[in-house]
């Protein structure tokens, strides 16, 4: 019986060890663009879901809907534009104010918390 209690105590202490908290994404995030007139601004809840606005240089502008998930430290944002485009951002919270990652194979994005 003492061995069972010792094993149970060890199991409980292992399960009770703190895990790193999920990143809190609540707030307004703006993508860093080097092109004047372009913007992607997202207002997210703590899980990364929300909505936002976009503008293309000398082109269309409109709204986006965002569905977010956080698994460990990986953040996935599915961004649905009002004209049908769907993009998936995968990244990490680099620090309290910078979300870094990419969409697809060729683009690296940085969002800054406002």
C-alpha cells in the first residue's frame, strides 16, 4: 500500500507542475508594412479570434474575420477577407508586443500590439 500511495503522490505532483501559460492575444494588432497605404489591423480576443480591417495600396479595402487557435506557443490565425481570400498565419508571440510568423512559404509577417 505505501508504494501505491508513493506512486500516486508522484503522479499527482507531476500533473500539478505548472505549464507555461498560453499567449494572451487580446488587443489590437497592426501588421508592419513598408508600403505606404497598405494595412492589416486585427482586434483579437485572448485566443486570437476577432475581426479587423485591411487596405491595399491604391486598391480595395474592407474587413476581415479572424479565427485563432493557440497550441503551446504556436499561434494560428485564419484570416478571411470580405472578398473571399483566406490566409493562414502561423507564428509565435516574440514578446508582449510582437507577433511574428508567416503566411505560406514566402512571407514573413510581424504584427505589433497597439
